[in-house]
C-alpha cells in the first residue's frame, strides 16, 4: 500500500509541476505582451513628442498655415508666389517700365497718357482705313465698360478701411493711451525721413518689388530663414525687455495718470 501511495504522490506532484509550468508560460506571455504594449506606447509617445516638436518649430510672423494660405490662397497669392510666372513677371516688368519712365526719364503722367492715346488712336485709325485697300478685315475694337458691382464692392471696402483709420486716429488723439500716441508719432517721423530720401513713386516701386521677391524667396528657403529669424526675434525680445524696463514702464498710460503723478 505504501508503494501505491508513493506512486500516487509522484503523479500528483508531476501534475502540479505541469500546471505551474503552464501558468508560468502564461505569465511570461502576459509579461511579454505587456512589455511590447508598453514599448509600443513608448514609441507612440516619442512619435507624438516628435510631431509636437515639429509643430512647435518657429515660423516667421507666428504663422501655422502654408504661406499661400497666409496671402489669401487666391489669385493674389498665386501672383506673389509666382505660381503663374508669365503674369507675375509681366506685372513686375510693367511696374519697372513705369518707374523707369517717370523717375529716370522724368516723364510726366499726363504726358504719358496723352502720348499713349495718340499712338493707339493713330494705329487703329490707319489700320481701319487701310484695311479697305489691302483687302483685310478691320481691327476688332472691344467695347470696354466698367461694371457697377465690382466698383461698388471696391468703394465699399475702401470706405470701411478709411473709417477704421479715422477711428484709430480719433482714438489716438483723444489721449487715452500715451504709449500708442508716442509710437505712432515715432513711426510717422520715420516715414517722413524715408520720404525725404525717396519719392513717392520710388517708395511704391520698392514696395512692389519687395512683395514680388521676398515672399517667393521665403517660400523657397523657409527652412533656412526660420532659424535665423528665431534668433533675431529672441534678440529683439531681449532688447525690448530692456527698453521696457528702463523707459516704457516709466511712461504713464494716459494723461490722467500723468496728472495724478504730478499731484503726488
């Protein structure tokens, strides 16, 4: 009886070992799955961090959209970014010719308009009369008329902008914000200095050239320009903080504060 009991005891121990081994394999599988899930979650976290870092890359003017959408995404954006090279080049070339005629050759606007009309009318008149002798069709002169709706929309948009400008001037002149008043005076003084160096037409031409060259250059080399702009922006912030601490904080916000300081 004792030998049979020993055999039963051994069989029960072997069964227990198999069960515990099976449980150990299950635990190992669970541990492996949990480690793999944790590693996958870690990789997901790292990828999310990388994408967040990419999203936090400094962009000029704090933009979070492509440059084409910043300019409106329509035909003006296509012109400024040279999507239609012929049209953009034609506009820039025409503006350059006008600037050359007025600034270099000292041509006057009324003289240019009169000479252009004389030349165009003479060519069309001669062509219309000569077509009967040379058996060719006369020139087709299109009927040009200004549509009413777009003109009213332009005038309405200009009216809104002018009213906003007048409201801003009234707000500045009312003495509510002394800092804004001083900054506007400084800006106007700076513009007056530049206008003494260049004529109005030259300033407009420089502005047009910048509009047709700077955005397309930035769109092409933005990965190189943005780090440099970030460094410059950090330096500007430092200098502004020093200026604000030494000068701007001492300037009262309004005339009332200035009077209160005098009373004290």
